[in-house]
């Protein structure tokens, strides 16, 4: 179905038309095959990069497109409606550029243009095997030694592990707690950075997720992003933006499931009528359509706050929470609309349902989003 959008400029309409054409031509025909084989579409990411889609919200003087976040998120939504793994890759890459872009000082000039130029792909190393939601308890340590930091430890659930060209490493340079954490930017080829075997995931099989071991990896001190002890603040700042990216991915996935289920219900006949004419299914689809529209509106409201320079952390948490819960609900009900056909791989809705689950977990579980929102109410 066509989504009726209100965009801030003619350029934005042209951009979304370009993205839709590219996604229909390059992404949609390949998604099922790559997901079945579990192959990461690295060359497709380069194609998107060369089209300028890996640096959309960043300044033009550094190679970005200077697009408002509300436009960038709708690009993600379109990509996700054709292939979630690719949209998530763009979101993770954009998140991986955020620390340098926002806190990098001289690194902005030296490093950011290559990071967002299209050829490189980034990853974000925050979670650890024993520390997911409690990021302030991370144990990966970086010890100064001459002109380098020597990094030791293990990170977990790293999207693009083994495929990324650079890694943001959140590590301990000081004492316990949030104030002892710093952020380093390391090239993927650094000796001692060792990606492990990919996890066997429920969905997003074309998007590799793995642990990364840091075995006394030496990272130059000029790759410290921000100041020592500022890493936790950098991580939280990036996650606010990343949560909006995941919300956009969820809206796109939910829209794809809704569209497929609706089209099926129009064509499938029982008792001499299309099944969409039966109130049980027609009303179900009406509710799903309403939830998708509400999720999109909540996402865009948070993005517009961000674009206006106003606080948006709580609204980003709300958008991520609602949009990803909506995606899980819509994809589950889309399988139900198709009945037995929805349970087999001949139709993409079974894949959509498996993929939706991870969106309730990444960039902070939805329980963490509820914690963020409830704390804002308590204040």
C-alpha cells in the first residue's frame, strides 16, 4: 500500500522515491534467498553507500546528506519493508558514526568523511556476555601503554562482527561504574580484535551477530573519542538515536506484514467471498493498520523533537517500545490471517514474525524502555 507522507522538502520526496525504487529493485528480490542461506549482503550495503544512504543525517561538509532525522527514519522504514536486515545494517552503521560525529573534535575532520562515505561499515561494541542492560558494569578494559591503549575483554551480540570496517569499543579506563568508561574507535584489522563464530539466530539470519574477543588489541590514543570517562554518556546519547532507528525498522516490517496479509485476504476466498469481507478478519486488519499508523506517528514525533534540538530521550523510548511491540503483534496476526499458509516459508510472513522478535530486544529491551519512561514520570 502507499503510505501518505508529509515531508519537509521536495528533496525529501525525491529521496524517498529513489529509495523506494532502489529497494524494490535491489533488496526485495534478494531478501528471501539471502536470509535462507544466512549470507550477509555486503555488496548491497556498498550500493546503498554509493547512493549516499549510509550518511543521511550527517553534515554535507563531511560527506553526509544533511537530512533531518524524520526523513532518515522514513528511509529506514522503506528499506525495512523490503528487507529488515539491510535496514538494520544502515541503522547500526549510522549509530556507529554517532560517537565521532558528536564527540569527536578533530576526529570529525580526519575520520568521519571516510566513515560515512559509503565504502566503510561500522559496528558498535557495548554489550558483554555478562552485561547487557547493565552497561555501566562492563569489564572490557583499556590500559594506556606508550601511545596506545591495550584492550582486553569480550563483547557480545555485535551486529556486523567480522564484516565491519571499524568498531566503537566501550571499555573501562578508570574505576568501577559509569564514570570509568571510555570510547575508542578501532580499525577492524587491528591485531588482537578477533570476531568469533556467528550466533545461530531465530531471524535476521543474513545479519551476522557474534562475540568479539579483544586480545591485547592496541588502539592508538588518538582514537579515544571524547575524554576519558565520557564513554557512558556517549553510549547513552547514541542509543537514543539508535532506538529511533529500530522504531523505524519496526514500522517498516509491520507495514510489510500488514500489506501482505491484506493482499492475501483480498484474494483468498472461502464460502464464495474474499476472507477480508468477514468481519473477524476485516476488523483485525483494521486494528493492525491503526497500530502501524500510530507507531509511525510516535516515531516521527520523537524525530521532530530531535531535529528541533529538544530533549527526546523519553519519546525515543516510547517510540521504540510501541513500534517494536506493534511489529510483533502485526507480524503474528499476519501469520494468522494466512492460516496454514502463514506457517510455511512459501510466504514471507513467517520470516517477518521471527524477525520482529529481535526488535523488542536490541537497543535496550522493551523492559528497559519502560524503565526509562517510568523514571521520567517519577521525576
